[in-house]
């Protein structure tokens, strides 16, 4: 069970992705919803940005779920707002998930070197059993979910990709931290792809100008070797970008890659 309250999120300050609300003076990105989670035993904020024409339409929209929303929600909204200005782009709902304890929630295992983490499976339950039902009951959502994660949460997005194929249809993994827990995700990804030859998903994987200990190139090698025919995947190396700025370009190019018929 969960309880919800709503308040306005982030007025005025972040101009690139703001849009006007008719009859109001403020410009807003969206709203923040507080969900009381029984699974996590805490109240979680979740940010929502609706398509610009949502109130004038009866359409249902895909949902882009964004981890690390306290940092990445606003830049992602800016990218989505830009794409929606292009003719015929379908429009998407952005659902930002900010952190209360990032290393607890967005890690699949207890890291044997850093001695932290491991609460990821509980967080997946929260998404599946509390967050998704709330979204689908209160917004017109199409049956197409995208997950975007960056760094640690990019690694966790790949964990969800391998752990429960029913949750998301497409993934944007931005500079994922595949070094986690002595590179445990490399073996998991390898075996998952081998054991699921009929898998049909989309995966957009990126890496900025970053050191080799991210183990992203090793991830790409596994995909080259074992990706099923039904897995549409792409890797982009951006040698001009930094770890911090990587989500902006990755979101833009990932969404354009997911929706090629709109360009």
C-alpha cells in the first residue's frame, strides 16, 4: 500500500526544459509525488514530467524512468522537450526517481571491496509492486517502458535488464560502472544472454572519455559475442564527453535510436 501527495517541482530556475502552464506566471518542469512505500519502509519522492499536449490529448504515452533524478531529471526533461518540438515525435512521460540511499538501492550485491550495497532486489520490488501500479492507475501510459541509468545506476539498469525481462522494453545505460563487486555483472550478463536466445529488447549503451576500469568495453565484447538476434543494441563511445555530461547526449541519441521512424 502507498499514500501520495503532490506539490510543484522546481519553478523558474532551470530554463532549458521549462514550459509554460496556461494561466499561470510560473514555469515548471513537472510535479513531485510522494509515495509511502511499505516495501522500502520510507516515503519516496518521484518526479513527473508530462508531454506538452497531454491535457489536450487522449493518447497514451511511453514512460521513460530516470534514475538519479536529483541530478538527471532536469537535463533529461530538456532533451525530451526538444524532441517533442520536432514534428511527429510521439511524446513520452518522464518519471524521475531521486535517491535516498543510492548505494543501497541501486546495487545488486554487497560489494566485497567497498563493503556497501546490495539492496537492489528490494528496490526492484518497489518499482514493480508500488511505483508501476501507481503510474498506470493515474496516468495514460502506453505499454512501453524505458529505463535510463548513469554510472552506478547504469550498471543497475543492466542488472534489471538481466534480472526481470518483464519490467522494461528498452534501456539506456550511460557509462555503467561495471567494475562493481569485482565485475560481477560481466559474468551475469554473459550467462543471461546465452540462456535467453529469444530475448527481444532494445539496449543503448554509451561511454564517455573515461578510464578502462569502467569495464564497458568488456561489456560490449560480451554483447558482440552472445547477443540474441532479437536484441537490438548499440554502443556509442563519446571521446569528447565527460562522465558528468554523458547523460545529455546519451538521452538524445538513445531516444532517437528507439524511435527512428520519427526523424
